[in-house]
C-alpha cells in the first residue's frame, strides 16, 4: 500500500471514530421548569407594556343630594399629564416598548387642569419636557390612534410584561364598565403580571366584574386611589357638583382601601401583582416599583 493510500485509510478511520463518538454521546437531560418559574422567566424576558387610556374628554358632575341621579354638566377632563408622563419616562429609559390602548381608539385628551403651570408648581421646563414626550409618542408610538381593546387578542396579551393605567378623571366615564377591558385586566390578574394604576386609574379595575364568572378580580387586595376626602375637596373648591368616588366604589366591591396622610404625600401600595398610588406625587415612585416588579425584583 503506497503512502497516499495509507494516509487516506487512516484519515477515514479516524473520521469514522469521531462520528461514532459524537453519535454515541448522550444529550444532557432536559430541564423541567414548574409553571410559576416558567411564567416568571416569560415576564422577565418581555419588554412590552400595555398602557390603558380613556377615550373620554369629560366626566359627569351630579347635583348634590340626588344620589347621582341628576347630572348638572359634563366637566372637561382626560388623562392627567404628570401621572402618565413620569412612569412613561421611566419605562422608555429602561428600554420598554409601550402600546397604548383605549375603548374605541380615539386620541387621548389631557385634563386641562394637568396642563396648568400650577400643576407643576411653576416648573415651566418640567411641563415642557412632559408635553414634548407626548408629542414624541404621537410621532413614534401611535398615541394619536391607540389600539382598540377589542383588537387585542388573548394571544397578544401574552406578549406583554405588564399593564399601566394612569389617572385623570376620564376613567370614571368609560373604563369601569368596559367588558373588553375587564377581559384584558383578568389576563394580567390570572397570570400575576405586574399591574400599576394611579389616582382615578384603579376605577378601571371594576371592569373585571363584567368579564368572566368570578366577579371583581381584586377583592381582598390592598389598593390606593384618589381618596374620597380629596374628591370631596375638589367638588367644593373646583367642580361645584358631586363626582363618582373611586375609593368608595372599590371598597364596596371588596377591596381593602389604603388611604391617609402617607398615601396623599406619595406613598404607594403594593399587594401581590398590583401597585397603586393616590395622586401625581406617587407617579415617579409607582413607575419605579412597576419596573422593578417586571424585572422580578
């Protein structure tokens, strides 16, 4: 056998040996994760957040003493700028992709009171920064045409890591009685995905009564919202009529409401997957804790 043939025979033998070794090598055993661990990994991997907006540009004021049976007028309102912008800023800085959604896909209206310089304690630059952020969302994130609740499928809901509901009085008009929103929130509740709501935003939780068969999803939860005491002050000092009470409405359905001096000064309340706050003073800390929860912290 010449040298070339001996080399070819030797090489073929070695290659066959290597192939046999590879084929006979056993793969490592599969890692079986329990359902709760799988859900946690899925939530941590997703960087998408659903932001729930109202279509309403006003809410009803009722004649005092009529048990809210007689409407005086529609009070102009919408989302409260600071309560949306501060958590939104944190989300974007952390690299989250946000999707805005509303009952029928109308462009959200800002509450006129939230645009005043007084709402920013005279800080012109902070107001400009937050207004510029909303304009950026109109250009880049579909803020002018939110996704309709009914267009969000159950499969798409699985792609979101969390849901956020900002305040402003607008949710009193069209979020608490929306069955499609109830379906959406029930998903986040069932999957224990981080859920944040601020000021009048928790009123949207009432929608869960209209979806499924288990009733109010947050019965027994510790929640904080714009308090009845703060609302009564607004009724007298600003509105001149009665307003639906978020605190009382949630308590009536079985929520354990946490209200007082601390929450009025910006303390947030956390219970299981839910983080809630009272007013604009809570906005930044609520956004921070919401993100921590989505990271599994």
